[in-house]
């Protein structure tokens, strides 16, 4: 009887750990996508010849925050 209860308890923990691994994998994937987008925007901003660098930085921040919000929403769905 004790082994059966212990086995069921461990079975639940294995399923929980698989779920955590899956959710952490999605979380790290979303952070990687966010970082790639921000790095691409920084490179694009630094290479541009436009004189309104302040406006570009503001747009970069707005886009970064928007992408972060969208990715956290997607993360919370899963």
C-alpha cells in the first residue's frame, strides 16, 4: 500500500517537472525572440542616417515594450 501511494506521488511529480520544463522552454524561447528583435532594432537605429535619433530611441522603447507584452501574453496562454 505504501509503495503504491509513493509511486503515485512520484508519478505526479514527474508530470509536474515535465510541465515546468516545457513552460520554461517556452519562456526562454520568447526571451530569445525578444532579444533578437531588440538587437535588430538597435542595429537598424544605429545605422540610420536620420537626425531624429531621440524619436528612434523612443520608438525602439515602445516597440520593445509592446513586443514584451505580446510575448508575455502568449506565454500566459500556454
